[in-house]
C-alpha cells in the first residue's frame, strides 16, 4: 500500500513537471524549470488550495504507517459541559423568541364591610430574544480523499473537528456574545450581567469577588428551565446542529487560476441557536475573581460567594448548575479534598455514571471557554 502511495505521488510530480515545462511562460517566453523547482511548486500548489481546503500534507499527517486513517488525538478539544445541561425550546418567532416579563404586581388592600377596593392590574413588558446562525462548510478534494482508499474514515476525521469548532464557538457566544456589536451573534450572559453601576435591576445577582486588573474570571450559577432561562431555536426550524452532506460536487477553488474548478466532497454544518432569559433572578454571576491572587484563603471566600449565589435564586424553579473554568475548579478540588472531614460543602457524587464535584446539592461543571482575562466588572 505504501509503495502504491509513493508511486502516486511520483506520478503526480512527473505529470506536473511535463505541464509546467510545456506551458510556463514569462513575459511571452517559455521558461525552463529545474526539477527541484518543479517539486517545490508541486508542494506549494498543494498548499495553495488555501487554509479552507485539505492539502496533500494534511492528508499525509492523517495516515498511520499502514496507510489507514488513525484516530486523531484532538489536542484542541475543550470541555464545555454546559451543553449537557441546557434545556431547549422552540421559539415563537422565525428569528428568535418573544417573552412577556412581569414588571409590576397589582395593588391589593384590606377592606372593611361596605367599603370597596380600587381595581388594579399587573404590568408586563415584551422582550424579543435573537437567534444566531452558526455555519461552516467543508470541501475536500475528491482525489485527495480517495488516496487512502477509505473515504468515509477520512471525512469523519475532518467532521469531528468541525463539530468541536461549533461546540466551542457556541459556548463562547453563550457567555460573551454581544448582539449589539456583532448583529450576527446572539447576546450572551456577560453582556446581560455586565455592571452594577447605576443599580440595574439585576445588580443584586452580580457578586463581586474583589479582584482587580484584567486577569479575572467568573463563576456562573444558572438555573435552567423554560420559565427561567433556556436555549432557543427559531420557530418552524429543527433543533440542534444540522448536517448536510452534498456528496461529490464541482467547486470553484479560491486559489490558483481564476475560475479553476475541481471535484470535491462537500458538507455543511449549521446551528440556529440563542438563549431566552425569561427571569433574570435565576442567573447569578460571581465576577472579578482575580486569578493571580488565588490561594487557600481566597478559595474559602469563593465558597462563601457560592453560598450567597445559591441564596439569591428565588426558589426551586429550574435546575441550578455552577459553571467555572479549570483554574477555579482545580482550587475547589483541593479544598474538597481538605474539607472532607470538616464538611466544607464540597463533595463528589456519582451522577449518570460520572463522578461529579458538587457544592451542596448543586453540580459544578467545567467550561473551558470561560476566560481568565475578563475585564473588571464595575
């Protein structure tokens, strides 16, 4: 098999040498090209298909010594367990979801016999939540995919990378997206819980951990539920990540000669998603956790803030979950080990066959997309 592959590469070089030797002109004159240049041009041409297309070098990196596609160790994979917890609902708009939020309660009064009570009513407001459309395309040269004889395995190895990229981008937008600055995105949680200045309505659900500078992170307590906060997808559309395999098609390459075409295997991934925050009281942000100041004493302060966050959730409506990055979780695991005998509130429990760090009755999840470089929340 390896001999066959080497033969194929040499044949391709020879063919390219003939074409370049016969057809390359400079200022109207035919130019002779040394063999070393021809081989270099062949490799460069393979790469010139662009970063959006798999090259011969990419293909070679995905083969075992026996010529088969290996199981690639995805070094870029991240853990974003929030996707395991989110509850989803179909929006009531083609572009998102409209929620009606109660902004005021009616007036009630005690009355005596023969005395009336003035009629009253509650007040409400409507909020339109936007859905974003996350999309990616893959185009793999047909002949490149056929080189190893297992097209399905080769394309699957590339598909896994696309799935991970969609995963990371969605979670990043969930926490940091800003539909005001980037209209194609939906607005994430950090923008909604961005400041206590001016005493916004949700200021009480932003707990400041006392950090300074720009090396801060946040812990989030989110109580998922249809009446609290949930993921949404547009009305009449399909939920979750959609995949379309268009098979073998003719595509126009972005590199090389203008209008150049090739046969390629083409796929599309699309995810229409957003969030609907129906009741801001069911999300709490512990902000301004200074990474450079983490120590045993500060971890105890973080635990105090987590207790305070739980108490700010009004009631048992929804399913609460803590989210933090690995830096904070590592310190909490150490505290859990040291506080087993003293009952520090941290423990490990089995949930759905997995060993999960718990704070009281609330699970703690890891989200790699939560940054250690957040700006200070004023």
